[in-house]
C-alpha cells in the first residue's frame, strides 16, 4: 500500500525508437538490383536480396556501386551508370576463337552453349558459343556485357550491424 502523500507516478512503458541504420563500414547490407544495358534492356535482376559486408574487400558489387550506397537506409534506391571500362571492360577480339565444328563436342554445337577451358598460362577461362555455321564454331571468352555501358539500379532492403563472427570471417578471408 502506498503512503499518503507519496509522489506516485504512473509507470509508462518506454518505447524503443527504431533508428534506421545507414550503409557504412562494418554493416551487413542487403540489396536487390537490376542491371540494364545501354539500350535499357534488363540483363540481370535479383529476385532475392544479396547481402554483403560493407567496407570489406569482397563486396559482390562494383566499387562505384558500393560507394553510391554509402549513407543510404533500407528502402532507399540509387542508380549508377558504369561505362564499359569501369564495368566489364572493352570487348577483346583476342578472346574470340573459331575452329572446325568437327573438333567440337556435339553438346557445344549450338549458340549459347558454355564451356570452361584453360589458357596457355593455366588460368581458367569461361567461353560461350556465339556462332555455328559454315563448318565452323566460334566461342567468345569475353563477359557478355564487355564493351557495353551498364546501369545498376540498386534498392537497399536491409542494413544491420555485422556480428563479431561476420567481422572475424571477413578478416580471415583477407588473410588468405
């Protein structure tokens, strides 16, 4: 029982204010993005968000895109134009090869087929069949968007502090 004259104040539950976190170093950032080529055609779209450690060395996005995300919050969108040189580089004709179709396995004898091979230095290369005809097959080792300007439209879906385990995992990756 309360004493007479005691200063009684109602207890009002305190609400935590939700502060929207901003993209910055050591934040786990989730984004959904669309990539358009120079003509505006959608060439890639993520249906589900992609998450990464912002400020880490292994971000899955181009540096210009991660820089444009700096300071944004969940729900924000940014658009970044990358010139061919900044994106997948110029188209290198030296990465296009033709050979007799008789030398190609049957499963590669259609446009769009893909294969992995090694160059003379033992580096893995990825090729796409771009032409089949006149007894020849032509493969291209350039990225499909090489030589093209592209636009990234990126929507931030979530931003949160990285856990100590996520920061440690990133540091461990940088050591190796």
